[in-house]
């Protein structure tokens, strides 16, 4: 008697056992139950014929900003998780910046409820470290924090409540944050820029017209990032906790990270599509729509980032998706520094990386490791997520590796689609046809689907 199952993806080129091979994936009750050639013993409720398509584990994007429930004009849980699904992301890690900042258990719990109503993909939360007391830390852990976030810069003007419990600028504060975070046994993620140097380089701005995008790198040069990373990792040589450096931009920072990795420190690092595919010249072309913190650097730095991905100094690619309204971005037309920092990169990250594979900048194997396997392993979700394997969650993406298309605002679904000027006109080779989350199709190239019976909140696997 044939075994009933929910879904079979058949005849696809499946990334299984660390290589692509023609195979079938059998899915039931949200799990992968078999990956095998012979599926005659199964009776599926639904079949996807993936002939000439490629099947990969769902992308885990560890750096995503929705900011819900605040600022719905920038994006909502519904709009931005749809954008993520369209980009092959099956799990996103939401950052703590909202109003109020997610730096205590109540705000985390409230945001979890809010996300659960509208999300169509898995989501995890990275709260701010908050107050250095036992009850606050335990409350965040109990509510399922996936990691903790620390900024080494001051809150932006008039945004103190969004950054409450997130910013620690002095060396003694960073040291205390590291010690406190170590008690959680979770990874601490750093936005690394040195506030003292940012204050010092402010004066460089007077040398530029206010509308000139070159003012950004002049006032936030690579040394501000590298100095902060050096402080963090030097201090952590005493503490010895798990550290992850977000959105690395420059060779100088890579050299420091590599030094501490070779010393045996438990430090990982990521970069983002805007740093891998764009340079300061692109920012000068698009003006405030290219403002991102830390800034997009030179072509030379970009080349070093690709090298660092290939030699494992960088082990994760994350989007740093940050959708803003068109009106907000236009504030930077006359004064570049007045534009909010960020770009809606989530739904473009995987397509851009597929393009990089076609251009031989990176191998397909490295793409899967940096966007699925490594994020799952670093944040203790593996092998539940990040891999196509019997018993793993059925988070999968069906790709057409040959399809070509050109980015424009009309083929993006993020609420920030009018702010993706960095990518307009980019010719992409490779596209997402179907995104499957917990065994259910949430995007099929034409429509999005939401299921009321799916638990989409993700927290670290509890070690036995």
C-alpha cells in the first residue's frame, strides 16, 4: 500500500549531500521524509514537476529590518515577508530597531504576536542586549531570542527610543556587553563603527557640497569600521564569547577579523549584496538611494570581499534589507546625510548571487554554504534548517538558473520598491520560481499564500 504524503518535488536538480543531482524530494507534515530516485511507493496530494529546475535549501537571511509594527509606510510584515519569499528566503532574522527598541521580553513578545498575524515565512528575533541584569537577559532567552545585537555607535538624532538598550560606545561598555551576553551562550552580533572616529571625521563633510554622495565615505571611512572591530575582538580575547560582525565592507576590517580567527577566537562575519555588487561610483549615480551604513566602498574593497568569501574569512551573505519610503529617501537629495540608511535588498540577494555563480565569482556550493548551511550552523538551527536532508524542515526553493530578467521597480514587491535605484537596470541570470516553507508553497511565481495553521517563529534548537 502506497504511503500518503503532502508533496513531491520530482525530477529536479537537487542540492543533496553537498552536490547537485537529479532526484525527488518527498515532503509530509512540514518535513522532508525522503530524498530518493524511486517514489513509486508514495501517493502525493500535490506534485511539482521540477524538470530542468534546481532545488536548494531555503535561504536563511540573518540580517533583515522590517521594524514592524512601527513605520508601516516603510513596509509591513506582510509586504516584506512576501518580498523575502519572492527572493527565496524561507527564514529571516529580524533586527531589534523599532519603536520601542526590542530590548526586553515584553517588546519581543509583542512583536512575535504581531509578526505571527501576517508573516508568510519563518522569522526569528535578534533583540538588543538591553539592560545588564539577569531578569532581562533570561526574559529575552525564554522568549526565543536567536542572538543578541550591539551597536558601537550613538543613536541617530531623534531616534533614541528605537535604539534604547542597543548602543554601547565606550570600551568599558562594550566589555560589559560582551561579558553579559556570554551568559546567554548565544552569538552577539555587532554593528561595528567607532563613535569617537565618526565624531572626528564629521569635519570632513565641510569639504563637500551637501548633495555630494562622496561625503558619506569621507565622514564614515573604512578606518571607523576597522577600529571598532579591533576593539570588539581585542576585548573579546579576554571574554571569549561568540561574536559575529555584521555587514563588513573593507579590506582593513577583513585583515583584523582574519587575524583574530587565526588566533582561535570564535568570530564569524558577513557581508551584503550592496557591498559585493556595487561601489561608491554607483552610490554617486543614484544619490540618497545608495546611502547605507557602513558606506559602500571602492572597487578594490569589493574585490577583497569576494576573496574573503572564497577563503572563509566571511562565511555568511546577508541582505541587511532595510525598506524606507520614497519620501524619506528624497530627504537626501539636497543633503545626502539626511537620507535614512538602507536599501531593500532582500528579494534581490539570491538572484544577484545566482548571477555571480554564472559569472564564476563564486561556486554554487559556496552560495549554498554562505546563505543556508552556515547561517543555520552558526545560529544553532542546523540540521533542522539550512539543508535538504531526511528529517529536516521542508524549506526549499525551486530555481530556474537560466532565466534572465532586468530589475525594475515593477518586478519588486517590497514596499520600498521605489527606493531600489542601486539595482535598477541590473541584468540577472537566475530566478526563483517556487518558495516552500515548512512543506507548503508560499510563493509560486504568480501568487503568495498564507496558512493560518503554520507556526513560523524560529528559536535556537535546544541542546540535549
